[in-house]
C-alpha cells in the first residue's frame, strides 16, 4: 500500500512539473530566454543555490547556540560574520545577474518597508499585508 502511495505521488509530481524541469532542451530554451532578457542565468543560479547553502550554514550556527548549548563566544561570532560575508558574495552574484547593485537593493527594500510600516513596525500590518505587497 505504501509502495503504491509513493509511486502515485511520484507520478503526480511528474504531471505537475514544467517541461523545463523535466527536459534539458526545454531548460536550455528557458536559459536562452533569460539571457535575451538581459539576465545571466549562470550567475542567477550561482546566487540562488549559493544563498541557500550559506544561509543554511549561518542558521546551523544559530541552531547550535539556541538549542544545543554552543557558546556564543568570540569564535562563534567570527564564524557567523564569515558566513554573512559568504552570503554577501552570493548577493553580489545576484546583483551581477540582474544588472543591479547592492545600493539599489537597499533603496528598494527601504521603500517597501517604509510603505509597509509608515509609523514603524506594526504587528497587525505585518500579518495583514496589502495584496500587492511582496
């Protein structure tokens, strides 16, 4: 019974997967489209995959401090800073991929948060965002 469930689920996953997910030629077509639109897919993938890994490493340290008794000493803080540096490296890769810079990201984020929280952080506004608030 469990085997049928797993098999059925894999078939379902295949059915709801895009052509670019299932087929290398379609994936390469998608890469070409991004390039035509001025995005560097290799840098974009480097940024996305790298950010996932580095954020995971950063969170791993936090987890060990909060839940496993690791001391938040000078070495631990240095390790956290090192991981943040790695995260910045991948953010810079994303900026290169999207033909932007970190300053523009800061401007975009500041404007978004000023609009979201005009009087400072508000729990209600945090839980009830406007429909177009990404």
